[in-house]
């Protein structure tokens, strides 16, 4: 049979130990209240002190209840203040929206106009030239690396000084002036590529020129084809450039420097374009050759 345990001495010991702590807390509260109330009335009776203590506790309870009522409970939304509403309106104005437009209420960027055009697609959110050049820079399917290189190229064009255009090798008509090109690196890249893009290509027809030789004919190129040829020539010139240092910024820096050289007329890409156009002019007489009858051009 288990022995009987008497727990009364244990509780008595705990009460004796906790009694001095409670007495000290009561004494501290009494001193604090007596100090606060001493300025208002130096001589108060015991009844007055108890009334002041009771009134103080009631005031604290009322303030605590008001605070709980002001705070939103879980599952409810807090009402916006006037300052927060004004800040939201300023943020909408910064995005170019009308903060007082009822269609934008509850929408960060507003409601799109219907019907939605086919160009509003996340896969076509970049400029056409930037997207095409990025795909040409990509190797082994590493699109993220190509996009990082494209960002470095545009940053180098933006931070470089204004180019000095060669009057003997003019750029395409219509672009901004040379001192404004670094302000818009996308336009900088587009002007450089379109200025050296060939207009034609040489198409060969086997065994039609006589003696087993191929008959050459000039053929026009579409805009994407012209840009692909031009950037291919730029990449060939980049591969022949000497390396400067090492790291992930080495290749984008060489591409950006070659683009600047194209705009300034110092690149060898201009010679390739001139030779191709000269060759197309020489073989344009073959367009009316009788040996092409029945051939699909």
C-alpha cells in the first residue's frame, strides 16, 4: 500500500514564500499612487485614497475596452485613414493612372480596355529587336544567361559617351542625333543593326550558268532576315576581337564595343555589306536569263 502524502505543509511553505513578494508589490503600488495624488491633495484620508484607487482602475478598464473596440478582430479589414487614402492616390498618379477614376478602384493598374489586342502578351513584352538579338545570343538553350548578357550590353551602350558618326558611312535615315543615342540604348542597338543590315542575299541555282557553275541571283530579304544577317556579321567581328580580362561581363562588353564601332563606321561589317550589295548589282542581269524558265524562284 502506498504511503499517504500530506500536501498541506507544501502549500503552507509556498504561501509563506510568496507573502513577502505580494506585500512588496502592494507597497510599491501604494507609493506610486500616493506620489501621483500628493500634488493634487497632500492630505487625503484612507477613504479618499481608496476612492482614488477605485476611480483609477475604472478609468484604466474603460480605456482598455475602447482600445479593444478600436482594434479590428481577426477576419475583419481595418478601415483606411485619410492619410493612407491620399498615399494610395499618389501612388496611382505615379503609375500614370487617374486616382479618381471609378474603373481603377480596387485595381493597381486599372482595368484593360476590351477587346484585348493580340500584342498584349507576356511573351512579347520586350522590343522586337531586343527579343531577336537575345535569341541570337542564346547558346545551349540558356535564355537567362542571354538575357543577362543583353542587359549588360544595353547598360554599356547607355553609359558610353556619344558616338562620332562617320559621314562617309551614314546611318539609316530618321534616327535621333548621335548625342541622343546613349539616352535610349534600345534605339542605339536598333540603329546600329538596321544601318548595316543587307537589303539582298545571293541565291544560287546549281548547274544553270554553264560548265557546272551555279547561276547567282539577288533576292530581297525581310526585316527579320536582314537583322539576323547583320547581327551574325557583328558576332563574327566580336569573335575576332581580343579579350579584355575575364568574367561574365567580357563577352557583353565586346559586343557593345562592336556596336559602337558600327555606329562610328569603324567596323568591318560595313565592308561585308558593301561587298554583298556590289555582288548583287553585278549578278542582277541574270534575273532575265532564259535558263530560269520553268524554275521556281
